[in-house]
């Protein structure tokens, strides 16, 4: 018996433009993933985030949170903490969102190119990511992107 992994289409989040010039200590949501009919069991997330040219803290980070919503007749119900999936200023709303990844953004003009597996076996019917900038300075005005790629297992 062998198990194979089937990858779906790599797709850019619809609101990752919210990252442009995102202030330090600010957070934004980056769009919605509709998993209610696809039933994918996991997701690979890859991203590029560009730091500021000055003012970045030596202990700076960018933090990724998962927010989820139930399926309500084929549409998303209320997301975790009531956060809007296109919300450009949601740092104060993060209370029960699930911390899923922390990337170091700790040098001026640093560009992070990284990826992670969403650490949830089934992310639910609808989900999104909220990204918190804790770098010590606003993010760069451009150059950011965040993608997701679904996968399933077959035996």
C-alpha cells in the first residue's frame, strides 16, 4: 500500500495587498479560502514579505494567525474573533485566532521568502490568515505576496 499526495492549484490570496506599508504592531487579513466543497486536508502556504529599509528591530517578527468560519448553507459564518477576511486593521481583534507561524524579520531591507504547512489537519469550511507585523517598522510599500496550495492524500 502506498500513499500519494495530490496537490491542487497554487493560488494567491485576494487581499495580500493589505500588507503594503503595514505599520508596526498592525495586523491585516489577506482573503478567504473556500474549502467547504473541496474538502482538502491540508495547505502549503508560501510567502514573500519585504521589510522596511530602516528602523527594523533586531528581534522583529511577522506572525501568522489562522481564522476559521463554519459553513452556513454554503457561505461562511462568523470568522474567529469576528475578524473580516479583508480587514486591513485587525490587530486589536486578535484574541482566539490560532498562531500558526512566526518568521523573523529582524534586519533592514530584509526580504523573507518562506513556506509552511498549515498545522491543522482540516482547516475547516472557510479560513483565512491574519498577519501581524512586529518588525519594529512599517513593511515595504510593495513586493509582498502570499499563496496557498491545497493537497489531499490518496492510498
